[in-house]
């Protein structure tokens, strides 16, 4: 039980600090520490993302780091993609899903390390700072 709380704290800190936590931290932790199946780990991770993300968004919004128009546009695609992805995940065998997840993490990590897609960045207006009282 305490392991789950510790995993939650680590995922929450990384979520607020780096914008990650759900899939990147929780899925592997739930697979290794709790011994959930990949399908269960993804489901639990998605359920945990909602309150964790809301808490992080509030802090980042107050600091002026959230472009609501940009977030809304990405969210529309994200909802559609999540419905498609969840359906696909439930169709795939566990081993295939684990391999896809591992390859995804490797590609993302290498991209961050070497900055392969930095030239593809989209410029957008800088958001205003300090919206909420600290």
C-alpha cells in the first residue's frame, strides 16, 4: 500500500515538474511493483492522470504557463486519439502492447536527448505570467 502512495508522489512530482508521469512513470511502476497486466496498468494510469494533471495545470496556469487556446486545440485531438488508442490497446495482445510502449519510450528519450525534432517546433504567442496569487 505504501508503495502505491510513493509511486503516486513520484508520478505527481514528475508530472508537475516535467509534464510527465502517467504513462512514462506509472505504467512501468505498476507493471514492476504492483505486477498489474499492461492493460490494467494503462487503465489505472489514465485514471490517475485526471486529478494529477488538474493539480499541475492549476499551478502552471497560475504561473502563466498555460495557453488555453493551444491546450483546447490539442485536447480536441487528444480526446479523439484517446478513444482510438484505448480501443486499439484493448484489442492488442499484452506482449505487443508492451513492445509498442517500450519502443515509444526509447524513441522519445532519444529525441529529447538529441533534439531531432527541435526544428519542427511551432512558435506561438508567449502567455502572460502570474495569473493567480501565490
